[in-house]
């Protein structure tokens, strides 16, 4: 698997959680991660806020309720509806502005992931089309923010399920330019290793050739947790996938976490959920979170990862019991999913002013 051997100097390795994840017993690991997570949170917050963050809707799609809410919702509706969103994040680092796209899902290519392709086969193209909605493409969102494709330094996804980055990072023709000609993919090495040879239980969710044609120096393999400028961090959150990570964004409202470990705030505060079955499940079993459970690559670690997200994220102003966790595929109310509306939605993440003149550092951009 190709990867960049030289880590960009923009990235600062954060070691606070290294020994915690090495704890062998799952219960001991949970408590060690919770403790170390408080130190990591302080470290990230001490670097100040990002320059700006913006949100764009990408697509809404049906998703099995038993996956999204771990089978604990007592609502007889087979599908919830999730909405993918992308974030633009700009941070200050080394006297310049770094521009990052978080979860820029290519909706058209995503549909070729085996799970969605089979769903289309089962219900027909038209039904699949009627059930799903796609919003403005990534280039329109960038144009709307006044950010040129050349200005994007990095793209990152919380994990690579259903992602296909060829439209962003692979040249359209041999020797040509990619849509984001200066951007590099930040992915955990474990996620890249997963893709290199998929296990049968992983195959349903990945697009195996999603990196084909992307030059090796456009892929940065990460090992653990990193700060990128002020107010942005990449924090490993294994479990949903082996190489899963969460993005941390600091605004005037404190820290936010972004991932698909849970599909709505209810998943992070099930005791206060208004979705039938969740609060009762939390009460009966004592769990703190409800997993997005489509893969169960490592459920115990996914639980621990969600507790880590809750530890890092601040609470919603006036609703401190609800963490500022932004689900990258957030459950939304839908007429075909009665009883499955989230108790609270974040919807968007907006802070600061977009720097429209941001350009990549010419000394860093490689040919
Ligand atoms: Zn996933």
C-alpha cells in the first residue's frame, strides 16, 4: 500500500493516549482511555480555536435501523435516514492558513459500495433514487465558500467505508491534474492496511480500488493522534473500523468531535433519548453509548472510542448532558421513519471567517 514516508511538518504527534490504548483488558482500557482523554482534551484546547469551520450537506440515504441504533430502538421501522455532511476547516499553522476538507464524500461513487449497490439491486434504481437525496457537489460548496480547489491542503475521512477519493485526488488522465491538485489524504495506517486486503466481513462497506491512481505522495499514513494547527486534531477511535479516527474541531463553543461511531446525539446520551427503547436500554444495561453497529469490527473498542469522544467534546450550551459530537452521517427526521427522529440535531458547524486567499505553501507542494 503506497503511503508517504515523510510526515508533513504541519502535523504534531500527540502521545497522551498511547499507553492507554495498550491496556490489555477491555474494561481497564476503557478507564485508561477516559483518564488520558481528559489530558488530550486539555492539550487540544490549549492550542486555541480553528480559524473557521463550515458545513455542507452531501447526501441523505436510508440505512438499516438495526445498524444505526444497534438494534435497541423498539420502533418497527426498518430504515433510518442519515445525512452525510462535509466540513471545511481552516487552521493557522506556521504563519499560514491550512485548509482541510473533512469527509468530502463523493456521493455518486459511494453508491458503488457493495452494500448500497445490493440495496439498489433489491429495490430498483428508481426506488433507491427516490429514497436518497444528493445536494450540491463538492466543487459547488467550495465555490460558495470562495475557496479554490488548489487551496485545499488536506482531505480526511473519519474512516474509509463507502469512500472513493479518485475524483478528488487521482489525475483525471495520465499526467493530468487532480481536482484537488495540492491536497493529500490523511488516513490511519491501519485503515490503509485494511484496504490493501479486505476481510470478507469488511468487504461489504469498502470500495476496494478507491485509491487507485492516487499518487503515493498524496497519501499520508498516520499512526495515532495528531494536532494540525490550532484547534484541529485527528484522534484515533478504533472499533467501527480498525483505522477509524475522529476529528476534533475547537470553536468559541469549545471542542467538537466528528465521526460515524454513533449516528446522532442520542447515541452519546441514550439516557435522555426520546427514541423509544434507547433510554430503557441505557437504564437496564448501564451503557453510556449506543454503537453504529453495521460492522462490529471491534465493538468494545468502539464503545471506548465513543466514551473518548464524549470526554473530549464540550456539552451543548444549555443542554450540557448532550455532547457536541457531530455525526458525519447524522440521523435526520424523515416521513418514512416515524418514531426515529433524533432528540437533538447539530445540523451544521459554523465559526469564524473563511480565508478565501489561502494557498498551499509553494515550498511544500510537490510535483
Ligand atoms: Zn462506517
